[in-house]
C-alpha cells in the first residue's frame, strides 16, 4: 500500500467510527478480533445496499425469487457440501511470538516483497511453487517454501516455525438444552447451501421453470486464521448470494451472462470503471468448471468483492446422494428429468459497504484567495445514502423550527431525513456532507412569506429555491431507485 493510500484507508476507518457507520464489536471490553458492529448510519447504508441488490436480483427478474433460510442446518449438509473435509486453510505458528498465520498468505507477502524489490523472476517462481503445493494439498512443501525463502514472523522476526497444519474454518456449537449427548451443529460458512437444500421446495411451491434463480441475503461465519483490513475479512459477515439453475450444457452461456450483468450492476453505482477488474480463476475448485472474481481497487490494492462460479451439478448431486432424496427437475420440453447445473453469484455485503465508503470518501480543499476552507464529503449515490435530506431551520426562533418540523413530518413517511437546528448553517452543511446526505433543505424567514425553501446539493454545493409544494416529488425523484436500476 502506498503511503497516500495507507493514509486514506486510515482516514476511512476512523471516519466510519466517528460518524456512526462501523464500531469494533464489544469495544468497551477492548473489542473482539475481526468482529464489527454497524452503527446508526452504517445500518442504514447496509440496508440500502441490500435493497439495491434485492431489487435488482429478485424484483427485476421474473424468474428469480428470494428466500431466508436458517443459519443452523443439519450437520450432514456440510459433509455433503465438502465443508467438513475440505473447508480448510493451511496454518503455521511461530513458536516465539505464539502468533498463527495462514501459510499461503505469508508466502504471498514474500511474493509481494520480491515484486516491490524488482525481483520479478523470483516472485513468479515462488508463485508457481506455492500454487503447486496448494494444488497438491502438500503441507510439507509449504513449510519447505517458508524455510527456503527465509520467511520470518512479522512479530518476533524469527524463523522458529511449527509444521503447517490444516485448520477448518467452520465454527461449531451444540444444539439442544443439554450439552452432553447433544448434536454438534455448524454456523453456516456460506448462505448458498440453504438455497440448494430448498431447491425442490421453491421450485415446486413457486412453479418455477428452468432457467430460474433463488437468492438470499444472510450472515455467514468463518473462523478466519488471520483477519485483516477492517471489515474486509471478518469472522461474522454477510453474503448476498444467488444460485441460478440451468439446463446442463447451457451453463457457459449463463456464466457469461452473469459475469457481465454483475459488473454492470457495480458500475451503475457511479463508481469509475477502472476501479474494477475481473480475475479469472486458472485453478478451479473440484466442483467448478469456470470461476471469476470481480475485484475492486481498494486503498490496499485490487481485492475480491464478488465471485461468479459455474458450480456444475455438484451441490445438488451431493445432497441427493447424502440425503437419499431426488433433487431433480422434470423438463417438460425435453420430457426428461435431470439435476440442473448452477451458476452462482456471491457478493460480500461488508466488502461492498467498504468499497462504497472508500470510493465515496473525499477531503476537498475549498480554499479561496480570501480564506482557507475544506470539507470531508461522502459522494454516496443518493439512492444509497443513509440520510436522504437534512431539514435545517436557519434560526431557532420566529416560527422557523415549526415550519421545518412540518416539512420534516411530511418527508419522513417516505424517506429517512434528519432535523438539525444546532450551530451555524455552514457547520450543519459540513456535518451532512460528512455522512453523505445528498440534499439539505433550509427554511428561512422568506419561506414563511413565499412557501419556498433552499435546496443545497451535496456534490456541487449549488443551491436552488424550490416551492414546498414540489418538495415531495422532487426528493422522491432525486433519490429514486430508478436512477440505479434503469
Ligand atoms: N458460496 C460461495 C462463497 O461463499 P466465497 O468466495 O468464499 O464464495 C463469497 O465468498 C464472497 O463473500 C466473497 O467474494 C467476499 O466478498 C465475501 N467473503 C468471504 N469471506 C469473507 C470474510 N471472511 N469477511 C468478509 N467477507 C467475506
């Protein structure tokens, strides 16, 4: 991370806390590693991001429906899905610092250092060595690489390593009132399996015809060995996933469709195209026949935000085998039963949230020849902004607060709006800029005479006089989902 971006990232993290977007979990007890709470504005922004996804994926597609499955699932689900045996990270401990690391990430950091030092060939060779070791699940080879390249513990600075071991990322807990004799259940590590096990329920009750999709938004839990970069890698996070069931043989067509559609969805938020890129997977998971990540240019570099995977018939076939229940679709055109193939789109809500904050955050210098001035502004798309409008009486007297409350009471039925009468109007504008409020509505003495207010636009800072009678329609138009979903 360059110094500039490092600084920007720190500013975004502290801004998120200062203005009530994100807090460390249980902060009064010094926090809980890689767990975060969303504050009063964070919860609003998160809800708006969910709505944007839900509207575009479910409401805008006649052949996609949404569900909300439970976090706890039968333990056999995770055996069938491969998570019990294969959802592991290779980990290594440093005996001096007692710190635990993901072996592959230690090696990746070394590759990045080689690249930074201009040792491109060495970096490429190391990448190949690591890929081969990971592909063959060769833990001894990973340890050898760490030793050969003299990788040291970032904390102790020593090379006193344990062997590399597999570490399952699922959290387990016990179900039932009595701990003894009760069954072990897992906190789901992805929401996708809740969709697969409900495939037939939804298909039959919704009379769905292939191709069709099932979407859901929900919490997922992973005992990440190392958690870093704020809400980027958490132990409790939220996913927005959609499984699209297709006729076998048509999956590559649909894969191409969703790959393009999902990137278009991201760009519609008004974020410059160059901030995104695809990363096609060359090494595929055993169940996939194509996979791509949509990566975003965070202040710490390009990182995955969303994955699009062609998962073949792996999941449904596995559940069919492990449950003994048929999970097939009768295709009336072909007069044939088959296990559908699946294209998955899976986006991390918390990463989307971080992406939104990072791309929206700007420190603007507004200095003129006469005076120095600046503001911190969040350029969040109006449809996604936590607060849509601030209602600001110019003074606390002369009937202005009453008029402002009257306007507020009308607007709050449809929009989340804030009333603020404290401090100078300039300070109040700055406070709203800092939380991304797109419109400030000022009520002044003239308002009482002509029933007009001033609307100040966040990004341009331009002001216009508007009739109170037109306010409802105007705000509704400006923050409409239509501006994102056309
Ligand atoms: N069902 C497929 C699946 O879960 P994944 O690539 O492991 O695939 C999908 O996860 C998305 O979930 C990622 O692209 C990322 O945005 C998000 N995600 C995964 N692990 C995460 C974590 N520990 N913290 C925050 N988001 C995470």
